[in-house]
C-alpha cells in the first residue's frame, strides 16, 4: 500500500490491521542470545546507517533473539538490569514486535515473545510503503504507570530518551549483523494505538523497521 493511500485511509479512520499470515503462535520462545563476538564497537558506529529497502524474508530465530536482547534484554540478571538505560530504572518502555503472523510483546525476563494480537499490524506502524512487507516492525511504547517516581511533566522526555537508547542499540546490532533498519516517528498514532489496544497510560514513542537489505 503506498503512502498516499495510507494517508487517505488515515483521514477516513480506516487504517486498520490485516489478517495474519502464517502460524500466529501464542508465544515464541527465543534461543539464548549470543553475548560474545560481533563487530567491534567502533566499526559498528562507523557503519551505522538508516536503510529503507528490505527483503520480506523472516529473520532466523537466533538473529531475532539477538536483536531483541540488544534492544531491551537483561544483561545483569542479579539486578534485572537492561541493555538500555532508563530513569530510576523504571524500565517503562515496552517493546512490541509486529510481524506477518501477529503482534507480540517482548518479555525480557523470559526472553520470549508473547502474542498480543493475531493480526498483521505492520501497515499501521507507519505511512511509509516499506513497513507493510518488511519482516518486522518494532514499536516502542511508554507505560506511564511504571513511572510513579518520576514527576509527570518529565515522564514523556525521560521515556523518549530511553526509547532512543534502545533504538540505537538496534542500529548497532544491525550494523554488526549486516541488517538494515530505520527508526520512524511518522505514523497515525490514533490508528496504531487502537490497532494495538493500548490503554490511556500507554504512549506511542517510535517505530523501527528491521530486515535484510533490499
């Protein structure tokens, strides 16, 4: 679906999810992430870039595992510490994964994807045409209910900073793994919040498309 069509459907309130493709499993157990190897940091920074052309093939399960762990995984099990920082360790940014077979939420503690919806919401995650067919679109959502220790006027800025750190982790992983990615903020927030069934305390922050380079 092209951008103009999406904009028109958005204006009419008809930008909606599609039927799932493939097997919409209720949970996707991920293999343990690889914590060694990969490209040296300075080289990954040198090669970090945004790409907007993607092959539609799904990522292999080990690659998906490493990607999600890089974005929001636990790297200090004794403390529950994450790979990306958050103010007062609120860990308020929830990571969602939109794939052809459905929408999933990433559970860092179990390192597992839990089904949220058996619908293909990729097309609603952005006005860009490439989001429809890329293998996955990440969606970063702030849960303000987790930010009780942070003054209300500062919560949005703090959550945005945390999401930015997570998105950069994804960029660096993609540079190391030879994947393409682009972070995005141009989407119909009302349509996407409705499609994902978000509550009043949940705020859409960013989306990010990932896949093999087109």
